């Protein structure tokens, strides 16, 4: 039996990288996929690959910082699929900048994508999951949340905020059938890595001998989405090749 049979997942940032890998892996394990990205054309390959596996796929282009758009997209997914069982709040950005050069606009954008984005997505699905008595919420944070990174004070702050949010929400939702967990990737070969300063990459090159791949993070998310992880909540799973 597939681990996510008869489940449906809403995955943000699913047009590339970790989100796209989650969509493909979850579909192979039986899930229908509502794939989100801020850029509609990025979703074509994701939706096509999910459909090719015989799974239901839906493209949802919206900006996670826009609560009304997130709610409308989530409502559409629930209408199409009947239910959403898994939320992977994965959308993110990571442009590097020295703190002394950081503008208020750069700070605000980072906070909005990572904290408002997670709030908006959770707000859109939690009532539905409570009503069903089941749910898996998985937030993609970062090793930066734990270590803090040079040239990424805004990113590190936002990612640390996601961890605190998840721990609090996990405690609040205990007893509802919903778990809330975090994966904290280390260096992973995605589009976002191209936004990161070379100095940061050299500093956190994993001792395991390679940079992580999107599938490394997707498999961690699959565990947290599965029934095997029903006793795991409020946890941050670091997937970083030993680069603590």
C-alpha cells in the first residue's frame, strides 16, 4: 500500500526545487497534488508529471503573501479534491544582502513571504482539517533558523520565526488529529541556492561530501506526512548532511 493513498496535498512553491520534488514523490506514494507557485508557467511541468502518474493534479498560481488569494486557491483545491489532508508550506526566497545595506522593503518582503505566507496557508486549511479530524502541516524552514547566516539576517529571522510558529501551533492543535512539523534543509540544489552568497555556500558545504538534492528534503517531508509520523509534532527535522 502506498503511504499517501487517498490523501491530497497542497504544496506551495511547487514549481521548482523542493516543492516540485515533494509533489512528485507524494504523487508516487498515492496523493493528489494541488501545486502552487507565484509564477503560473512554473507549474506546467509539475502538474504534467503528477498527471502522468495517474494522480489528480491542480495548478494554483497565487502569491502566498495574499491571504484572500491563498484562501481562494485553497477553497478551489478542496472543491476539486473533496479534502486536503497535507499542507506543505514550502514557498520561499533567499536573496543575500549585508545588514547595513538592507532596506526596510527587503526586510518586509522576506518576512511576508516566510511568516505571513505560512500564517496565510495554515489559516486557510486548519478549520478544514479540524473538521475532518486529520491533517499534516509541514513547513520548510532552513538550517539558517538554527545557525543564523551571514548576509541573511532577514532570512534567518524569518526562518526562525517559522520554527517558533510551528511549535506553538503544534501544541495548540494537539488532540485535533493534526500534526505540525518543520524540515530545516541545509544547502540544497535549488533555484534559491543561486540567490545565496558564495561565502555562505563555502561555510556550510556539508561534510557528508555533497550538496543536498530536492529529493533529500522531499523524503523527510514524506515521513512527516505519513501515518508513521502520527506521534511526531512540533519537531524540526534537520536535513543538512551533517552541516549543523
